[in-house]
């Protein structure tokens, strides 16, 4: 069996440069800004999070943060883009050698709806905390008055690319299925809601620890829908 690496697959966590003034991955300060902002947004919530608080936390001044991001909204979209690009990389990595579209779909659903584990390939990003931010805060990235302008600038390209990839698996399985993008985005957003409900509003879900209920539910939902 042929082996693939991140380099041979040409996989990168690529973020649109329109989201930042200076690439945060180009310096240790930039990486500190990303790392600490994830911790603080998860702890404080997006509304209470400010660049001044972030600057104090990293031992720098507020203006140093503004050298990388023009505002905290763009920072949130950057974090969401990083997460979706990382998730797309994981799905491509785990499906690249697969030929059976049914197994591709099952693999993608599991990756999209499972509990997130820390990824040692990216030491300055806590993917577990970032996943919590995606679940609780990411809708604020696109539920805004400027959504159409930001979409034209490519702010949401990575999310759309991910949905497109998994939609392609579904169309491989059933080329006549009419709603692949609607189904994939429903799985992604729904699985996130179920994780949130399980932690905070358990009467709204049937999640049970250790039983993979969310993965099993969405796998069954998808295949019952596309058959």
C-alpha cells in the first residue's frame, strides 16, 4: 500500500490573507496571540473577550495584537477558518486511500461528529478548546450584516470546501441524490448542537457517554436519506 504524508498530499492549513494584517504563524508573538485567544474566548466568551485583555495575558500591549488582526471579528473568522481547514485535512488524510464511497462517507461523518482529540502536528493550537469555540461561537462569524461582502472576499472558503468534499463522497455513492450540501451542513451543525446539548441541555438529546450515539445517529440519518 502506498504511504502518504502531509507533504506528499500537499496539505496545508491555509487561511485567506484578507483575514489578517500580518500572518500570525510567521512569528512566535503571532502564535501566542492565536494560542491565548483560543483559551480566552473559550473561558470568557466572545463578547467579553477584548484585544486589551489578550495583550495583558500575553505580556504585550493591545497595539501589538492589532498589528495582526484589525478587529476581533476577523480573529474569530480566522480561528473558524483554521478549524475547518484542519478538519478538511483530516478527512482528506483518512479517505485518500479509500475507493468505496460508503466507507468515505462513514469516515467523514465520524470525523465531523466525534469528540475532538489534540493533534500533535500543530503544537500552538489546542484543537479541543477550538472545537468548543466552533460549537458555541462560530455562528457569530457568519451571522453578521457583512456576510455577503465577507463571503465575496473568501472568508468562508474553507468551510465551503469541506462541505463540498463530503458532498462529493455522497454523490459518488448516489449520483442522483438532490441535496448533498444541505445534508452535509446539517450533519456538521447538528452534531455540534448535540454535543452542546449533551453538556448543557441533556433533555434535548439522547447522548450517552461511551456509546457513540451522535456518530451512530448521523451515520444512520445520512444513509437512510441517500439510499
